[in-house]
């Protein structure tokens, strides 16, 4: 007997549509997975027998596929549906794995930050903290506003970098004018931060000045001495 042959009040599919899945019992949910019973049992009856036999929905889903297939009225097709449902549940509950980002070129760094700086109407200074393999650990905003020595102190940058256990760092800031060339003040601040990084053992790998569609790498233009790229 299939689900469509049940009385309306017994049809779990219709109940799910009308009242949403959270209002269905374990038996009704399993019946939808089974889709049909056998000549003597409805899908709901079979689902109930399975759950009772295996002592609950969790044990039913985790049962061995051969044991499920050998259960009267189930067979291999229904057993595979049950096991597939179990695997979907496992994957849904598994914490999402963060994709790893490696910054090995100035372009990599630009791609990390580009969506954050699109059409900003003021300057933002970002800090990228990396591990010893150039894998990105974190991306943090250090300041908003004009980048200069008065507003940007190395202490704030390296305090954040230290808290992230950074092995090396990259600075990135945008020019709202969409002009990527660094100002004299940009270069002056960068050299100061670079020197402090060498002294405390967290080197400044690069400082990018970025716009919506382009970037300027101080490393690539030989404004920093250390060449890790």
C-alpha cells in the first residue's frame, strides 16, 4: 500500500505540506522516506514497525543496511533511502569547514579585500594576519579615516596581530578617489610600521593601496626591503 492510497488524514505528505515538517511524527517522516509499504501494510504501518523494532528513529537510521533490507517489507531500495537520509542528516549537522585562503601574491591579498572596499566613501585600513605558510588567519579593520602617523600607531596594528598569533602581516587601505598611487604619508607610515615589525618579529609583508578595480603594491614597487613574494 502506497501513501497515496491512505485516507487523507493519514497521508504524511499532505500533512507536511499543510502543517510543515516539524509537525510530523517520526513515523510520518519515515513513511515519506519509505514511500510505500507492502501488500499488507501501509508506509505508515511499516515505518511504525521499523521504529518500534529498532527502538527509535535514530537507531533506525543508523541500523546496518543489510539488517534494514532484510526487515519484512523493506528491501534494499527502501534500505538505501533510509541510509541516504542518515548521511544527509550527518552532513547537515557537521560544522561547516572554513575554506583556507593562502596569500602568496599581492593579487591574492587584493582579492581577499576587494568586496569589502567597493564604493567606500572614506578610507579604511585593514590588517591581514597570516601564519608561517601565508595562510590567512584573520581580516580586521584597524581604522577608518585618513591614513597618517597621527591616527595610525604601530601599537594598534601589532596588538591586533599578536592577538591573532600572526607570523606576518599585510596592510591594505583604500583611496575613495579610486586613485591607487600611495601618498607620501602612506609611504612614511608604511616604513615606520615595517621597521617596528622587523624589531618585534612580525614582518610587514606588503602594504596595498586599493581601489574598486585596481591596486598598488608597495612590495612590488620596491618600497619595502624584504621580498617574501
